[in-house]
């Protein structure tokens, strides 16, 4: 089986937005869909592809406003981000997939498992929440994004929330691709995505998730606090929780443990 072959392309959504996607792994394997954090792109998962593509056909995409996908102006909604995924699955003729989302991707995963449960087999929600607030914080971040002449200050703020100080001070090579992606991030796409997070509140519907669910929390996560992960796992009927000694990007900071937890969960009998 070859895991190095990949296919990259895009679809066009019903509202005319190009969504970029990429496949890695053997076409005969079960499909695992990966959904990125805000202010990243599908390459945030690059380090996971060797491990995951041994067991799955890995499908990655750039959420609208990110990477090679279009970044339309205006506020995005979680409903629209979720429907982008459904349109991607429909275009690729994929009826049902495993889903792994981190941060914003975790919000999308929750929406899908509630609104389109027939499309989700097993669900992994990493470093995410059912609700983040207050709204005024995100309104300020939207104003900052819209006013920014470049992304340097915003990039450094994100990195401080994503990685431990020691990794940043050491200029850890694992951090640099994220800095590069941040510096290229569309301010319009970032502002639109902040609006989606600001307005998202899944707390009342979490109990409807029927998919077997793994929640991964970061012990030192300042964005999606560990208690946010515990709250999801306490309400979703078929959920289990693991907490890793990490900040926000669990897949980078503790890659081996992260990958092992994901593979074990998705392949368990």
C-alpha cells in the first residue's frame, strides 16, 4: 500500500466559494476527514499523515477563509462551515466518514454530528469547546483583523496561545510552518471565522450526538480550556475523554500520543 500518493483539488459550494481539499493514502481504506483550526490550513496535519494514512484514506480541506480556499467577505456561520463539509462529501460521493477536528474544526465536527449524524461514523474532537465567549472578545478580534496592515502581531498572539513558551523561545522547527501560515492568512477570512466562533453555541444540542466520540483536551490550553473538553465529554452519550499535557496544538506538541489515541479509538472493535 502506498501512503505517499496524494490528490489535491477543489469543489465549488452552492454559494460560489472554492473549497480546497487533498487526499492521502490508499483509496480502499476507510476515509478519515481532518478539519483545521482557525488561522491554519490543511498542512497543520502534515506530521500526522504518515501515521494516519497507514490505516485511513485521509481527506483534508482548507476551511473557507483559509489556505487555498476562498475567503469571502462578511461574517461566517458555523452552519455555513458545516454545510461546506457536507457539500465536499457530496461532491466526492462519500456517504459516511470518520471525522477529526481541532479547535474550530472541533466546532464543525460537533455541528455535523448533531445536524448530519448519518454522515459521521466516529468523531474526534480535539482542543475545542461547545461555546467560547464572551462575544465582545471576538468582536474586538474581528476589529483587529479588519484593521491589520499585516499579520505579524496577530500571528505572534496566536502562537503564544498555541504553543508552550519553551517551544517558541527555542524556535522549535515544528512551530515555523504555523508562523508561515499565519503570516499568509487572509484577514478577511480570519474576521469571518471569528464571527462563526463568536456565534456558535452547541451546549444545548451536544446530548444529541450519537457517534462514538473521543474528546482530547489540553491540560494547559488557554483557548479551549480543559474544562471545556470535560464538559463536552460529560454530555455526549458515547464520549470518552483524554487529557494531554499540552497547550492548544496537541497534534504538534504531543504528536505520538495524539496519533496513538486517535488510531486506537478509530480502529477499536
